[in-house]
C-alpha cells in the first residue's frame, strides 16, 4: 500500500478531489482526507499538504519542473511524465546494447 493511500491524499494526486468553486458559508463537520465535500479553504490546505509530501520526498523538484503554484495533481502529472520519459530512455538504451 502506498504512502499516498495511507495518508489519504491520492484523490488530490489523481484529480478526483476537485477544488470547490466557492467557499461554503456553514462550517462542515470534520471530514476525512478523501472526502469529496470540502470547503474551498480546507481543499487548499489539503492540496498544499499533498504537494509538500511530493516536494519533501524529491531531491530536486525544481529541476523536474514542478511548479509549486499549481495543484498537487499537476505536480503528480509532471512526476509521472518524467518517470515515463526516463523509463523509455533506459529501455531504448538497453535494447541498443543488446
């Protein structure tokens, strides 16, 4: 089980927990991390926490092109894209050596 599932942040990474368009006027009860019914403020806080998990576990997030001003889902897409590119390059080099 990945750390993102354990922490409940996978919805922020795969964009299934979307940013609310407006703040709610009433106070919501405590909500779990994977809740789809959040206030805008709570979503923004959780999105930032999710980005922090990614950034603090990366040696050089700036070199990877991670924009801290975008969402955690955007950062995750960049991670996946870079990983795929690197994997493709390794596979191609291995095939050339064979």
